[in-house]
C-alpha cells in the first residue's frame, strides 16, 4: 500500500489556514526552500565544479570567503528577493543591509547562508540559518532591527544531510527530512528531552582556557556527567542538542594569550546565528542566555552584525549558567 508523507508546504498551509492568516508567509517560505535546495545541489556537486575553495576575498567579519559562501549568499538573495515579500535582508556575507521590496514587502529576514563554512573543504555538514520578523502593520514602519522575541519564525537547514528545522512563534519547533524528489516531508515536533541521560555538551574545547574562570569550573564539573560532541558548525551542533538535550555554549573569550583576540562580548552573530537557534530552542522547551546571563531573545540589536556569547539548550543547564554569570558580575 502506498504511503504519502505530509510535505512541509502542506503542513504550513494547514497552519496558516487554522490561524486565519494570509498566504504571504507561504510565498516567502517557498522561496527559502527553493534557496536551500539550490545550495544543497551546489554543495553536493561542488567538488566536481571546483567550487569548494577560497574566493580570494574577505567578508564584513574579516574572514576569508569561500566560493560556496558567495554562491549561497547569491542564491538566498535571489530567491527571497524574487518573492516580493521582503522589505530588507541582513546577510552575514554583506556589510550593509540589503534593501528589497521597501513598499510592498511584509517581512524582514536575517540569514547566514553558509554557517560553518570551514567544514566545506572537507565535505562536512554546514548550515543555512534564518530568522524572520514581520513589518509593523499597526503604524508606520521604522525599519528597526528586530530582537529575537519579535521573530515570527526561525529555521535552519543542515546541508547536505537534508534536514530542515523550523520554529513558529507560539506553535512549536518542527523537523522535516528531504525525500527522493527533494520535498521536505514528515513533520516531527521537537521537544528537548527532560532525561539528563541523553544530554550533551557542545563547545570548542580548544578555547576553554580563554573562557572566564567560573565557566571553566562549570565545564570541568559537568563534562564528567554528560557526553561531549562538537562539529564546528552551529547548525549541526544545535541539531544534536535539539535531539538529545544538553547545552551548546560559545562563551566570551576573555583570557586569550593575544589580548587582541579577546572577544568579551562573544563571537557569534546575534541576529542570524544566536537569535535564530535561541528562538528555535525556546519553542522546543529550552532557553538561551548571553554572557551576562540575560535572555538572548531580549537583546535589541544596535547594528546588523552585532556579536554575542551564547549558552543555549535545556532549561536546567541554562539556568545554572545564567546564575553563575549573574553572580560573577554582582
């Protein structure tokens, strides 16, 4: 007997109709899916095309740009721009805010088109992260950068594994898998497990000596109790945390041997990395804070590429970390 899995677009259409909402969001999400599929294709064929190497330039972060960084950014910009639903976009790969449909647009999108791109030359998983906020429909739009609590949705594709996770505000966090005809199917609601036996810690162990002492002490205590996994791509590492529970942490760097490499505010980008996974985590029953122990989703961005520390995952662990960080600053 044939079995037909529910597709992502079927799932989203039912969601929009159930809440008596317009189809504008479906059109935007369809453009995002098209972009993700195209990135997946270029990534899978990159070795044959010779497009997995350096592009010979640096991005706004001062990081060397790979050809796949440029390809992914161009793909996302094309598809979301062509949707006609985006007012402006913020991309990790572009210094300035990208204007799109200033008059008719309804949404803002903040994205990292190739998260963990240092994995690209090794054909290891990377991510495409995005957060979406809606324009002000009750008055004039001031085009301000949105805090995470203003997002209406956030998601990530893990490429090339073919998984897509999307969180909808007040409607949960859902995972989909790509099928043989490139449809994302089989919605599965993600809820962080309460049983600590499955929990994992995920962080760059090479940096532990640069973390603040209270964080180093906490890690030393907890790593005896939980498994340790680190992929080097936020999307991939957070993908595991959503499944198994635990904590992903990227603390501030405050004790680097070269003081110029300290990052007391943190290294991850707020709008299209930290806020995205924090939004998803909260919809899955978790929590997330910054280096001051304050909720990531409450931070109002002052600039598009603002950085932050990040502690995200199961609530009990985040609450412990938050308490330690607040005490260290009291």
